[in-house]
C-alpha cells in the first residue's frame, strides 16, 4: 500500500512495543504510565452512571454537541475555578476524548509542514509523535530539577519563532519535574513578549504529595500577567485522577482556537461519548472528587517514597535522581559509578531478563537523546512489588 508521506516521520511508540513483552509470568512492571485501577472509585462512578441514565437518559445516549455536554463543561469550569482559575466559564473550554485528543487538535489546527514547535527535553512521547505527524520540526528545550530552563527557552523562542511551545509544568512525564513559580511567571511574560502561544498540558497537577499543592497552573497565573491568557492553551484530563476508561479531557483556549479545534473534532469523532460525559458530570457534581484525590495522593506518595528508598539502597551511586513531589514517575540517570551500566536501553533489556520492566529515557527526547536516562513508574506496584522489582534492577545494573 502507498501510505501518506507524513507517516515517514514517526515510528511506533517504544513503550507500546515494550508492552508486547510483558506477558511473561512474574514480570514486575515499572513501565506503564497508568493509574492503579485498584484505586478507582468504582462505586462512585457506578452511581454517577446510574444517575445519568435515570435522570437524563436521552441526553446521555444521544448524539451531542461537538464542544461537549453542557453540564460537564459547567462542572469542569467549576472544578478548575475551585483550584484557582479566574474568569473561566463553560464556553471557554471544549471537552475532548482524553487530553491526547486536545494535543491532536492543536496539531491539526496549528501545525503546517515545516513549522517549528518547542518541547521540553525530555517530554511526553505521544506529543513528539503527534506533532511530527503533522510535519512539525521539533526543538528541544533543556530542563533541570525546576522544570524547563527559561533562560534557554527564551533564546530558543527568539531564534526559532515557533508556532507554539508545549510544556508539562507540573510533575512532567517522564521527568516528574515541577516548574517553579518564578519560572511559570517568566514563561507567561515571554509568551507576551514574543507573541508565542504556550500549551500547558496538566494531567498530573492534582497528584501532589503532602499537604502543600504545587504552584498555580499557568492558566491560574495568567490572570496576573496582562495579555497572557490570549496566548495560552490549557489541556486537562480526568484519566489520571478518576478513570482513563472514561476518556474525558478538556482544553481551555482563546475562542478563535476553540472554534477551529471544534471544527476539526467534528470531522474526527463528532463528539466525545455523551454517556461518558454525562457520567463524569454526575461524578463531579456528587462531591466525591476531593476524597478520591486525597486517597490516591496518599497511596502514590507512599509508593514514591518506597521506590526512592529502594533505589538508594539497591543501586546507590550508580544512579542519580530527584525525588518527585507528585505525579506517577521517577526519572533516573545512570552515572556509571563502579563500572555499572550507562545505557538505559541496555539496562532495560537486562532488567527484563531479571523480571522487571522499565522504559529507557532516550525516546522521550525529540533531539540529542540522553541515553543514560530511564523512567520508572511507581503507580501500579505495591510496596512489596516495588522493593522486589528494584532489587531485581540492582541485579541487572
């Protein structure tokens, strides 16, 4: 078959390919980016679904508006307002089939072949693939423990004049990095200075550890930086905090961009499942979300602590990492100390032979990959599995 030329610029996800190898009995997986299904509020979702079918059966089972089910849009606006967003109404957002569709809609509406897009190095693998599918030339902006380095980012914006800058400021995938408050303000200020759109992907912001939440999102901060709201698109999701099977995400953006995105969404899927949207709206209106979030935060925080302690005990100075303050991931760099492995892909192969799965870090870079890196997820393994898996990793390294 003669396939579209745009497929020449992408390849199958390294993570998806790895999953094909995980059927071996006894494998402990730190590879996936999934939430733990044991933590899903099944009773709450079941009750929400039944209410949707009993109270609004016609709307829940019928075709709906491309922009989204209005009660859900109102609930999402209230949900974000409760976290500090200002001047946000239902009309300022559209519902998407997961936040992944929001990224695809941004690619469809904004990227022409040859356009430049700046992403973090490393960043979400699917965003690299998505933007390249539409012909983007990706530029990598370096990060450190406080997120993207804004000094380097501004130089790259000035040099390349990108269509947009894509960031995961809060507990990024794969890095787990948390962009500091000062840098968040700097990002918004440079967006205005250079008239450059910033895309904030925020699927993990509610998964913080401890009592103190992370710095306000770029969306929340935009109220204090004049003219920045018109240069910001914010993508959110219920996948990591409620259930990915609902496939409910959303995008807040300037009206002109939302109009174009809605038009493209109409061509793709007509609308996100109205049944899923009605269920999500009922759930958000039930008042159960705060307790659900408190529970998953506590569980993930304990698992992250357990993994950090095990890594220090079993691998010592052969690795370097910054303990995450939230999210689902641990980002490691192999130091080579004591003659240990320095290649993440080689370690991933050896680890699988020992019965533990992880993801090498190189695929998360759009350019100049750091082959000494790797990503571990602590989300779906309990404490005993984490300790056993890290001990196996210590044998592999």
